C-alpha cells in the first residue's frame, strides 16, 4: 500500500472505506521535494512486488551481511507486500542520528518512531491507514475486526510475525493471573465480557466484541496496540521469561535481580524498558544499553520501502546519550550536540545566535496541545471545606476568568500561541467552536463577583479570601516541569492570587506527583492538554480529561465507577451520567451516535471546567542539524499521533552520511 497523494482526507471515523486494500493516501510530509541526490545503487535483485519494481535495494551495511552469509537477501527479508512510503526525495544510506534522554531506558524525542502497530495515523490525527497489517476489515456494527498481517512479515531477528504471536500474547500474557491479576487491560472489555481473539490463518486474526467497539480502529493505529509492547509479543523470545514455558523462569528472573518470573517478564514486556536484543518490528532496534548511552541499529527486516524499492530506514543508527541534568540537555541542543531537539521558545535568541557555530537550522514546528498547561482542582479533596469549594462550578469559572491569557501569550510565546480554553482540536468532526472561548476571557471583576457570590469573603485587609470556617483559602499547585515553562505556572499563580486565593507552587518529580494525586492528597495539579486529535480523543478512558488520568481530579469517583460501586465514593448524578455517556460513546453503533455522544461528552467537560486551559498550539521551534534531509518544515508535535511516529523519521537521511557516523 502506498501513501501517495490524492486521497480525500475525510475524517477517518466517518469513512468505512479505510479498511479496504489498495487505498491511495495523502502524504503527511508537507515540505517541497529537495534536489535529488545520486540514486541509491540497486544491490540485491528480488522478486516482483506491488509497486512494479523488479528489485529491492538495501543499506550497504546490510548488503555486507548478506555477502558474508549472515543475512538472507533483502527480497527474502521483506514481506510479500511491503508498505510503500512515498518520500519527497530518495535518500542516501548511512550515518547516525544523535539524541539524548534523561535516564537509561527513558523516553526521548524520537522514541515514537519505534512504535509499530497494525495501522498508523497521519500527523494531523485525521485518518487511519494500514501499516504492519496490509488491511483491516470490520463488520457493519463494528463488533468484529479482521486483521491481515503482511504475509512474510518478520521480527527483527528474522522469525516470522504471525497470528500465533497475537494469540499467544492474549492467552499467555493478558490472561495470565500472575501478570494481570484483574484480567486483561480494560480496552479489551465491553460490559462484562472480554474480546474474543481468533486465529483465522497464519497471517489473519480476528478480534470480536460482545457489542460495537469502534475505538479498536483508533487503538490499532496508536501506541496501545504496539507490537512487542502492548500487543502481539514475539512469543519465541518471550517464552524464556514465562513460567509456563520455562520451568527455570524464576531462577532466570533472580539472575536479573528480580524475585519472581512475572517481574522480569513485565520488564521485558514494554519496548521502552532498558533491555537489548528483544525482537521488534520498528525501523531501529536497541542493540546496546548502559548508564551512559544506548544504541539503536537498523532493523534488517523492517517492512517499509520507498517508491523506488529502497528498504527504509535510510539512517543506520540512533545514538542516545544519557544526560540526567535538564540544563545540560538543553545546552547540548543549543550547541549542536544532537541531531534534533526541541527548543525553549522564551530563549529562542540563544539558539538563533548559535546556529552557525552549532551547524543547525531551526524549523518552525508547533505543539498540538490545545493548552500548553491546564489546571485541575481535586474534586475529591479530603478536606470537606475545600471539597465543597472546588466542587462549586462557580469557583472553577472564577479561576478560569482570572487567568490573563494574553499576558501569558505575550510574555512567553511572543503572541504566537492561541488564547483559548483547553478542549479538543478544531478539526475534530463533532467540535463546537464555543468550547474554545468558554470562560476563556480575562475578567477579574467577574471572577471576584463569583467568589463573592459563593460567600468567600475577604479578610480585613482584603488580601486573602476566607473559607466558611474562617481559615484562609489556600491552594497548593503540585507540578512537574513539562514542555511548558515554569514561568507559565508562575503567571497563573499571580493571577489567582489577585482573587484572594493564597496560591503556592510546589515542584516534584512526576512519580511523587502521581502517587500523591492518585491518593487524593493534593489541592491542584497541572499538565499539558494533548491527545486532542480525533484519533486520540476516542481512545477509551485515556484522555487527559478523564478523572483518573494525568490530572487525577476525581479518583474516588473513578474508583466507584470502575469497581461498580465496590470501592471509592459515589459521584453526583451528573458525573454518573457522564461516565455512562462515555461508555455509550465508545460503543456507538453508527455515525449518528458517535457524533451525538462525542459532542455530549466534550460539552460536559468544557462546561464543568474540570481542566482549565491557558494558551494552546504554541510554536515549538526544533533544532535540526544541517545536512539532515526530508525533514518537514512544518509539523505538529504531540502524543495524540505518538510524537515521532508521525514525523516519519525513517525517511530522513544525511546528504553526507560519512560525516555523521
């Protein structure tokens, strides 16, 4: 299948045609083609393939391994029908991309490129198209989905990736009580019944649900169905860690410092954990990991080619330096120490001054977050007085109206961000423009009037608001620095202080913040508003607006709903209705229900102001080392499209690879 231009970019959820084979799809690469370098020499002749070419080509480093007998010919390593990626310019093979991470096995700027799922989305998050599977079909009510793995698809060690790997993962990982005591992940459950996984043939498997479950299409194009991580494990490799297949699995786990087999298995389960040698389907595979650096090398069996039959990726390696200090990581970016890196917009002048010395160019990319930083108050606060205040929607309206978004924008983003409420991307099919403006205007007088109406009177000096018990209204914001600058939180603190609320900032590492918030021991926290694209908003129960995710604003209500009343605290009726509406939305049987329930869900989130936004869609200039080609000039960055997964890093190449080894 090719991603050549010409396909109408109709919203994926409204179009069942995406599941047919042979679709021509719009390329997400927006930059104009550059002058073509010398064509890559055709090295290995192969069988005819769907693009009409008579031969495949491969990287010289792989050709050498073929010549020595270490690898089979490229024609035998690719599936029968490889994915054809249309690139702006045919690239040169070779070279290394340099990146950095904060810790061994940590997330890094380009890690999304390692995600390999049955399907994929474009950079806008608007369409879904087959990827590791050559087609995906569903029945009329979206209760049954049939996946056709590309015939001949192989793991990075050369073993075939078949339906057996998916079935093994389901039966021996997800349904193993020691690995998952409460059963498989919720994404595989409708009502009281789990999905049924069925092998149809060697290359075909089917997933069936008790009722409609349209979000599976979205899951199939996201990290949540990433092969060798959250989906379809390489069974031949994982069996050595599983007690049912290796009686010495506990002893093996103990040799790695664990006590039980399932602890080591869980560590090997996810692709981002710091271990080398696990077979994968991604463009590069980790071949070395230690406390100072990690190395990813091209996957000899990667199932993509360009339009001229050259196996991707073009670049041989990704070298990852482990740099714990954030300031040092930023300094390495500013001095050209890495190939690609995000800048700090407020310090853009530093990067501009270093362009010549650092030998890099700055691309004008932007964040896809509808709010660089959004705030949520704990609606399940253990203090009954604060609980009542935070649950009064007038209070949340007051806090939103009190934020001077124009000052935030002008001070930190040169006026280039959008001053708006935190909500979905405007391109979402059921989007309501009123969501962006709801209580997003700056009106300090109106904010104070609402607090007066609530009975939160001032003290004698009119410096602080007093709660009904006579104590000062005080809110501590616990935060972890993300892509947004600390100055943004400080500006919001200053704005809220003008309402008389004593606002205190408290920084923590994310693990501590998460634990404290999940236990309900916090006043307020903040996070970026990502996953706002149509594909991401429909991933069941993972939105940042959900009470159990990222902002953790109503964990007790969520526990009650999730446990069917056995745990947590019973929520108000309006929240019961919201949870039920979300469940209905995930099981919508047709487009009309999808649109109607989708609008209801997000209209409720907006009007309740559980996530209060600041400014969104801010520019995020990215440093690109000179000589790296096929890099788009404009692109969106965010988790909704799995970050670098939608940047198509496998198509980037060096004009002079020998200078970047």
